């Protein structure tokens, strides 16, 4: 999800990125059960321009198979995946990444930084003082389940959020 205008430093990077077209292409990725992200490092020979690859599939075995192909023939990239039932997206050149998770806060969809905790959400949205109720639902398979806890136990505030979590609260 792109928020705001893309700013480049130095400005010359804007020309090499084709005005952020790869950012917009992320929105076309299909919904998959699992994704993996591969970064190329400084140890990759200079002849490779690809800096990152995102792969997605319905099962871990699909991702393992594509992972094996990408490692065995990195110069091929996503070319060999056209006939398979996996998602593969390549990024060339300079790439910056901020991984986020999708959660629902009081009925509104929000994207939070990976590693966010319950206390981070409450602090940003209404503070933690005088919290009367806190309800959390977490998805397992295709169903949401209540996460049960004692509101007096403040350890719940240290609980990490995962994609799909639903939180509601009142003061």
C-alpha cells in the first residue's frame, strides 16, 4: 500500500525506478496462503540487477520448490514460473522494504508495522489509561476465535499482533 508521494534521495533514483511503478504493481499480487521474500545481498555478483523477489503459493511445498529453482538458477528469476500455480514478482535496482500486517481496529482496516503489540495500538489510538474493555479475535484456518485473557493482567499488552487480528476496546 502506498501512502503519499514517493520521494527519492538522491533525485536521480526517480528515473531508474520508473516513477514507482513497482510499488503500484504490489497491489496486483493475488491473495496467497503464504509468501516469502528474498533479498540479494552485496555478495551477489554485479551482473545481477535483481535486488529482491517475492514468491507466493497455496502451500509450503510450492514455495520450497520455487525457492530451490531460484537458488539453482538465479539468473532465470521469475521466468520459469509462468506455467506454475505460484506468484513471483521481481524487483530490479534499489529496493526499500517495510513489512506490514493488516489488522482490524474497532472495525477499521489498518496496516501496522510487523512486530506491533497490543500496547502500541492502544497507545496510538486512545491511550491505555482507564481501559474498561478489550476484545481480541484471531483467525485460525477460516474462522475467528476469541483470545481470552484477564483484563487485569497487563501481560496482554505485550502480545504481538498477527495479520488478520481484530481488536475493539472502550475506555
